[in-house]
C-alpha cells in the first residue's frame, strides 16, 4: 500500500494531479499482477487458435469458443511493452552515464539466458513434432515446427536480431516480440536522458520520429514492429515519469469502472464488432491497443485496488513467471495437441477440456522450473556483475 499523501486541491488540473511530496515505493505488486494477466491473454489466444482447427476428418473444429473471445494475445503483448517501459523508468529514472553498462548487463542476463534455453528446447522439440504430428495441412501451429531454416537463422535468433533480417515465426511464433523488447532496452537510456535531462518535449519529439521512420520509406527490414509499436514502450516511460513526479487522485470505484469499460472496448475491437479502420486517427487495432494499454497501466500503477489476498498472491506468482510462461506456452500447447491427436479423441467437448487444461498445467509447470532454475540465478548474476 502507498503511504497516504495529503495535498490541497487547486484548479481543475490539480483535482487529478499534485506535485509529489515524498518518494513512493519502487516496486508495485499491481503491475506484477497485471503482467500475469497479460500472459494469460496470450496463452488463451494461442489455445483458441489451436483448438479451432480440424486436424483430420473426424476431428471437430471448435470455432467461436470462449478462449477465442477472451484470447487477447496481441493486446497482452502490448501490455508487456507498456509495463516494461514503466517499470524500467521507475527503477532506473536517474540512470547516470557511468551506470549504463550495468543497466545493459542486468537487462541482458534478465532476458537472454532463459530465451536461449527455451530456443534449445524448441529446436529439439521439432524432431518430436515431426514424428508424431499428422500430415501438415496449413494449421496455425505447424509452421514454427516444420518451417525450414539454416545456420544464419539460428545465429539471428540467438542474437535476437531476426526481426531485421531473418525469417519470422521459426521455432516459436511467440518469439516475435522478444527482439522488439530487447531493442527497446538498448534505446532506453537515450529516452531516459531526454525526458529527465532535456526538455520533456525532446522526449516526445524523439518518440514521434522513431515511430515515423518506416513510414518515411527509409528502412527495408523483415519487420518494422519495433517502430510501429514503439508508442507502447515510450508510453510506459511517460507513465513512470508522471508517477515519479505527481500524485494521481482517483477513487477506486471509478478506476475499476474505467478499466472494465476499456476491457470491453478491447474485446469489441478484437472480435470485430466495430471496424477500427472507420475511427479517425486509429486506423488499426494495434494503435487502439496501445492507447488502451497506456490507460490501464497508468491506472493500475496509481490506484490501490483491494484484491483478495489469495487471488493477489496467485496473480503475483503468474506475473513473476510470466516471461517463462510466454517462452514455453506454445511448446506446451503443441505437446498437448500431439497427445490429443495420437490418442484419437473425436469429441468436441473432450477437445475443449483436454487441450486447454493440459496446456495450462504443462505451461505453468515448465514456467515455474524455468523461473526458479534459470531466471532467478541469471537475475542474481546480473546484479552481481553490474555492481562490479
């Protein structure tokens, strides 16, 4: 819980914001909980895409399932980007030049070891998939395990640079966001310098230029998502900046209502109940998701919600293991699918029950092991090396 900070209301602006009088806690559990929810959005989305397909004649296709309706995978990834920008700024907002190397060491060891271990597992799992999978028919889950690759692709994936020059959707099609986020980390010190040491408008200008680069026709790369989604990360930095300088005052009931409305709007847009290209200034779902994620993270950071202790503990656990959940959930889904196909289940209800439940259990188990035995030691090593 944050300490209560007393201040007087002035004009209309001061009804929502006032200058921060004292330091608030650097680590906010609610952001960790939100990260866990974002991970579940991604998992549910990929489960839905897996069960909606018919893999052989007698296999029922499960379309328009509850998993599909609530499978906000793309929105979950945008939440990850915004959360990363926000939490990084809160913990590194006074990043001096002589500490940049330490920052990069900690970020590298936070991301790369767990990623490279998962890459090895996906590489080995390809052989299992090819043996036990039915003949390829164009299903969503196939390409990541059967698509041809070469030694250059392995190098580009291992160095998290495949979004610039390599093939996309190899090994694990959820990997696409990792080089994007890692490259945001490389740019993070620049953004911190601009927003804290230069004029606030310099940061805004840099964010706009970065977003506009591919639209100027100056780049020819495999994917320009690092640019087109950049407002999600810089938006998170802006949220952290405001959090460190101002107190935001909003009743919990009103904040909860706004969050519910935003989630409903995201579901409406995701399920094509409203065509986003008809709304001025948005043009696509990604831009809408970025706006919504920025509002959600801002409210979650600044309003203390009362969450039941047990539920809160579960969400914190899911948040802490969310990175490994993201890394391994496609492997767990693919393994569950192989079991389903080889025991020849031909019942729609059993398909809905077996693949989602087994996928979730396996994902959470692997994520826990990865977090304990890979992520935690890597984080500790990063902190130790950064101090030197």
